[in-house]
């Protein structure tokens, strides 16, 4: 897995978990709503859910190993001896 794909999956896991946390406002709208203290509770719930999801993702897919590229260069020197014309 490339680093870009890994990072994309990590962000997707966090967004998915946070979005799932919003559904609790349907179950308990008196505690988790979109105004005042209910919004703070809802934000905390979404953040905790995303944090747990990211931790599980990191457990399943740790950071990908770094790709190391080695470049070798060589210097070639050519000497051409001049000839004299008569």
C-alpha cells in the first residue's frame, strides 16, 4: 500500500466514524442535538468515535515502510589526443 492510499484510508476511517456518531442525535435528541451543550456533547462523541476508529485502523494497517531510492552517478572522462596535419 502506498503512503497516499494509506493516508486516504486513515482519513476515510475517521470521517466514517464521526458521521456514524451523528446518528446518535436521532436516538437521543434531548441530549445530543445541534444547539448549545448538546452540540458540544455530539462533537465529543464524534471525536471519540473517530479516535477509536483511527486507532483500530493503525492496528490493522501500520505506517507503510518508507520507499528508499538510491541513485548512482558516474563521471566519465574521455581524452582525445590531437593529431597534427602535415
